[in-house]
């Protein structure tokens, strides 16, 4: 069991989009616990993916306070 999952959009072997789809298909109860991160300029396909998924995304570089805020809000939403 995981409280939250931070996924970088661009990772080697399996990118964040593929990993999120894997989570949704095989471990759907974890999908609401995902927070994405990226240092890339968000292109149209990635922007569409993030909008459809409805998950938060932190743009790198982010501050510890920004991370805390997103984590708190995500945990709050999970507990509703």
C-alpha cells in the first residue's frame, strides 16, 4: 500500500504515461494517489493526457513548499 505515488512524465524504459496506465489497469485504487512531475515543456499530447487524467502535476524545479501543498491537497482529496 502506498499513500502517494510521484511519477515523472519522462523516465527511461517506461514513461510516466505508460506507468500511470499500468496503475489504472492493474491497481486502479492507486490511480487517485498519483502526482506527476516534469521538467519538460508540456506539449499537446502530454497536456491532454494530464487534463484527461485529472491528476496534479508539479513543474520542475519545484520548491519543498510547492511539493508539500500538492501532497496535502492530494491526501485531503483521497480521504474524502
